[in-house]
C-alpha cells in the first residue's frame, strides 16, 4: 500500500478545501453518542489518502453510465462540455457541478460535487509536524465555515426524488442482519445480497460473526436538508446505511465528535476508532457501497451506495442475483 509524502497530503487537503467545503450540518440522534448532534456523513469527503489524480468529466460520467444503466443512456460531448443523457434530461459536467442546461448560465452559484478514487485498503494515519497540524486545522475550520451550494437536480434524478414525500415513496423496509431498516427500493436487492453473503461468511469467520451480533440498530432513510444549504444527504434518498454497533470502550466513530475532544483528532491512530471487520467492509464494497472509515473526515458507521466511486477506482461492482 502506498503511503504519500506529507507535502502531497497537504496539497490534497488544500484541494478538498477549495472544492469540497463541508456540506453536512444537520443533526440527528445516534445512540452511540448519547444523542449528541450528528453532522450528516460527509459524502463529499475523499478518503484519507486516496490515490486521487484529477478525474476528467468524461471519466466520471462514464462511471455513472456504468453504475446506473437504468437511469442513463449515453455520454456525449455537447457544446464543448461532456454531458450525460437520461430519460428526457441531460446533465453537463460543468467543472464537476453536474448541471442541467437550464442552470448552466448560473454555474458560478454552485459548488462542484466530489469525486475520487477510493483506496482498496484503509489508509494509515501519517505523522505530522507542528506546522502541518496548524495548516490542517486551519483548513478544517475553513470547511466548517464555508458550506457548499450544490445543485440537487442530478442526484434527484438518479434516485427519482424531488421532495420528502416522493423520496419516501421510493423506499422500502426490510430486515438486514437481523435489524429493520428502510432504504431506496433500488437498493433492497443489493442489501439482500450483502446480507446473504455476510451471513454465509460468518459461518467460518468468527470476528465477522461477533461483529454482526454486536449490531444495535441500523439507520437508513432519513429525510433531511443540510443546514445552510439546499443539499440533501444520501440518507434522504435511502442510499446510505449507518451500522451502529455496541461500543463499550467508547471508541471514536465520527470525526466531528473526535474534534470536540481533541483539535488534533486527525493524528490519532486507527486503533482509537470503532471499526467493523475488514471482511464486513469488503462485502459492502463488492456491491457498490463505500465506507466512511476510509475518509479523512471519517465516519466509521457509515456506508453509502456510490458504485461510480468504485468504478473510478478500477474496481468491479457486483450485481445482486436475480430473484
């Protein structure tokens, strides 16, 4: 596994600040943290140490075409910009903003969406100099004070939701690893496939079996706007699942809560975090979910359906078997 020099790390974090300011400032209740306010999982945060070269509009849109074949038909160069066509709609790359044609004239109002290459393994925590810590803290503070303004049209189209009621109509409840959860109807067969594989692996994997037994509850569909923005979280589409397990040692699960206790939270070793087994994460990733534990702004209970990210990372995404 590659470990990047600290200079590259800082450049990468600087890019995050410029492009991906913190978009998730709504609160929910999480029993793991005594009902402390929870900022929505930072879908915009790239992994801690991704092998992330600049991604072109064509690469990203072709990844979406492969990831959601039922929603998109083609990727084309139109008026000098890459675009992706769906059912009666076309979205333009627009520097990562993913805008419909009607919004192109006002593109400067919107923040680009984040795209990155996800590492196959969880990146290690590097050692930082005092100067680097000051720089990183400043960038983190800037993120918190500068929420983005992303156009919602693209993901509204992907998940066929435009408001709370329409989103809720597109969800379905199911039992997953022995606990109830509500997700997008499109992801029900995906979660069933994940459930079946985890149960089967648990027969011979003691660590995985113990972790599944420790799961307290799941959080899936939960409609919420991000504070100070009009952006929706992936939970609003039923496209994310928080797997909340028992935490007797009170290990860290979320970067913002860790930051409240230690301004240098990003220097603390991975052993201080509550994490599922590697085999658990692997099954989710096999079927198109990314895990928030690989993000710099970590959220170790959070899994969200982002098959395009895994495709951009050169990894295949399995389709659930036909029932």
